[in-house]
């Protein structure tokens, strides 16, 4: 069995993440999550307020200004993967340099 290099492994992981976030995420369940379901059942859902980020560009699992819902969800997923990757890479580089010194 051939050993896969770290670079190939990370690129493969990134591609799988982008496909899942960009295409497969649209097929996620549209049913309420656990907290929302309990809030409906108990009867305090009506008291919920919009979050402070409700008007932001990436609110409600979509991208503001993108009319096609499928594209909006996909683009939001790709942006999320990219942002997470940038933060994680920066953190790994910082911690790696800190450990060496």
C-alpha cells in the first residue's frame, strides 16, 4: 500500500469538505433542530428574538443577494469551509512556530 503524502491528504480533505459544503449541504434536513422542536412543543418559540447577526451577509445558512436557494446555501457552505481552513491553518502555523522556539 502506497503512503499518501501530507499535502495530498490535506488537499483531498479540502476537496471532500468543499463538495459536502457546496453541494451535499443543500440536501440537509429542513426540519427544526432539537432546540427549536422543544421550543415548539413547550410553547416558547414565539418569544424567540432574531439574533444580532440576522441581517448579516451569511445569515440563515445562505448568502444575501443570491436569489437561487441552492446556490446560496452552497456558496455559504464553501465560504464556511474556506474561513475555517484559514483560521485553522493560521492557528497551526502559529502553534508550530511557538513549539519550535
